[in-house]
């Protein structure tokens, strides 16, 4: 009975780890993208339980 439980716990742990690493890579990509298009884009940060998520959004979609 312990092998299935261990497999589920390890799978969930690795899944969370991959999501966090992926979000860090996406944040770096969005930050670099916004630096290139700084005239018409802004970097917006959202907070979640896994960490901050950054998105590069055109200024026409942001409330002024």
C-alpha cells in the first residue's frame, strides 16, 4: 500500500517543482520581452500561491 502513495506524492512533488521552474523561466522571458517593447508595453505582476507571475501587456488593455 505504501508504493502507490509514495508514487502519488513523488509525482505531485515533481509536478509542483516543474510548474515553479516553468513559471520562473516564463517570468524571465516576459521581462526581456517588455524591455524590448518598452514604449507600448508594461510588465504586470500577479500573485498566486506558487509565486509571482509576470505578463507583458500592451498599454491599450490597461486602465489609465
